[in-house]
């Protein structure tokens, strides 16, 4: 996975740090990743109407 560095304001860092503590995560980067994954799951659920995570699909429609 590629890594991207972004600049955070103090307020943004405080929000991510609060999420980190509430979720018991090791660092702010994990908190950001957790928030992104949670938002993706909710978006997929909204689109498909189902609670499931994204899955890779091989050609021919077979799951990997």
C-alpha cells in the first residue's frame, strides 16, 4: 500500500487522537485508516443495501 503524508491542523490532530483513544488504536495513522474503512463500509451498505466489505473478484466472477 502506498503511503501519503498530509499536514493536519492541531484541531484535526486532536479529533483523530480522540478517535485513536476511543477505539484503542496504536497511533493517529491507524485512527485515520479506521475512519476511512468505516466510511467506505457505510457507503457500500448505502449503495448495495447490504452489510459487507469490499471483496476482490477474479475474472469469471469467482472470488479470490
